[in-house]
């Protein structure tokens, strides 16, 4: 049976062939540790890392590539921003659609005396900018919001929130794990202060890559301190970027692959990927619209969504539906709570969860139509 | 052999050296200078002028002011500029 991969929201697959080639080239012909020496291999490694940093800066419209800090994933990037900024007594505002990579650090920080306010989402899991901004004050230390839900794919109007935050002087941290590479991002136009991104989802790189855009170089306390290859005469952490936040040897092969992924996106255009995924979503939604026994979640307006869709089949638990989709139809989805219990509470799907479909730049229309046929069959059997 | 001789000549012609605190800024300086059509060669950082990062950048010393301005405009942080002819 042919397998069809519908779990791009967890990690993208397939990748452009250049990604694996770049990792291979780095391991076989590369060698050397970026910034640790002046010999040819160390310089080549540092050039590889710089090139990926420059490409990501171009993708997010960042004028100074040193503001792009590499981490091992979006979770580490979010932790760097949250623990680097928040202390006892500080107020932080977030939404009820966040992933646990935001909620768990924030719940932990709340135990340490950070005042946490969670703004409930509207119907369909949409974060209303007006409702979010209404609770912000000039004394708020940080606003944190997801650019798109990993459960519903609903895209947040970050630019409107950013404009309000900048006016108040409140820094804005955006979780772009679900949007980087799938939705155009301009950190200047959107007034974003920190942007956490995954390297292995929409940016099409290998797992173990991610990063944080940092607008104000010294805004954060580092999460890690250690060797950077720079200012080796001193026992204190360097203050300049990116070294301030990048201690220890980087994942150079992963970063080489990530560079190839971003290069692919810059050539194809993120707007083209977005249009492709929207078209797939529309085909899917059209295909299941007339089918009784399928409940789909998320906003009605497909223009404000990514290529992610959560649904349930009446009479089946999400895990039964997911197993049937894989075993009988070869469709690989993700079932359950998607590490976002608060988002499922907002949608009314807690604790049961949903079946999630996540499309990518290489998903074909015929894959999506196969998904629709499988769901029709399953729903028909339950009637 | 010719390539090697060419590199030696280039190193001799580029009498300026700019040093950096970290390798990102050295690499970025090379990238920015080359994109602007200027000659630039990364070299192992001479210990006698900088204890910092492993690499420094050779450039046309005659263009010092333009190079400095370009690096400032590109957010590149450098340690210092030197007139330091290649020994060899």
C-alpha cells in the first residue's frame, strides 16, 4: 500500500533533495568547527553557518543576520526568550491557543512569581487582536502569541498585535513554528521583537535545527553560557550577537541542510507555498463538506489558515480513526492533543483530541483527494 | 602551483588587516566586502595584533575608509584596523 504523508505540521517530509546533499557534503567534505580555528576547514564550516544565517535573515526581512540565533528547535528558542526575559513580578500575556512549548515554560515561570494572563480565543480558535491587546498595559513585560495554531492552522493577525505592542513599548514574542516557510513573515513590518522558528518544519531543514530572531541584542539573559570561539581571553560570556546566545558547538551539518531548505523556499517563494497549501485545504474542505459524520475545526475563512486541518469522525475516537487511516488507506496523520491541551480546551476537543492533517509544499492534489475518499468511507461505515 | 603563487601575490597586495572579536563578524565582513566587489581574504588571525577570534580579514588598505563605512552600515562589529603587510 502506498503511504501518503500528512504530518508536515510535526515535521516536513519529503525535503528538497538539496537538503540531504548539503548535510552529506558537510559531513564528507567539510569537517572543522565554525569559529574555533583559522584553518581552511574551520573557515569553511563558519562560511556554511553564515550562509544559512544570511538566507534566514533574507527570508524574515532582517537587515542584520547576527540577530538570527541558532537553537536546536523552536522549543529551545521559546525557552531562551521566556527565561531570558521574565522574572518574578513581571506580567506576561498569552493566548489560549498556544503549544506546550509556550505554556509549560509559562506555567513554570508562574510558579516562580511571573504574573500570567491567558486571553481566551474566539470561536474556531481564532485569536482576536482586539481582545488580546485589550489586556496589555505599558507595564506588561512581554506578549507571547502563536503565529498559527498547530491544531487548527488558524493564522493570527500578528501585525495588528505588533503595532499595538510597539505603541505601548511591550516586547512581542511570536511562535512561528507553524508558519515559517508557509506564511510570509516580515519582522519589521509586523513589529516583532522575538521570532521563534523551527528548522525542520516549513523551512524544510533537518531535525535538530531552529532559531530565534532577536531584535534588541542584549534584551535577554542567555540560556546557556560557555565556549563560543570568541573573546577566549575572557571568562565572561561575550555580549555581542550571535555569540551571546550560541555557546557550544553548533549543529553545522543540520544548519547546512537548513540553508538548502531556505534556499529552496527563497527560489520558489513562500507566497507560492502558501497558495499551494491553501488550494489543498480548499479541495479537502470541499470534499468533506457534504459528508455527514465529519466535524472539522478551525475558522471558515481559508485565507487565514495554514495547511493544517483538525477533524473528528462521529462514532470513532481520534486514535481509532488515525489507525484506520494508516492501516487501511496508508495515510499518516497525527492524532491526540498535539502537545496543545489548552488549544483543545478552547475548541472543546479536550481530552479526546482530534485527527490532524498537515500538508506541505510537495503534497499533491491527488494525495488530498485520497484523504477525502478515505474519510468518506470511514464516515459512511459509522452511519 | 600558479593558484598558490596567485594567492601569495594577493596577500602581498592586500596590506590592511581588520580583526574581530568573533568569527561570525569576520565571515560576514568577507561576505559584505565581496558582494560589494572588493577584494577580501580571510587569514588566520595574527596573534601579535589580536588575541581574539581565529580569523582576520585582509583588505586593500587604500580603501580603509570605505571598508570601515561599509562594515558599519552592515552591522559588522570589528576589533581594529591595521596596516600589516604580509610577511612572506
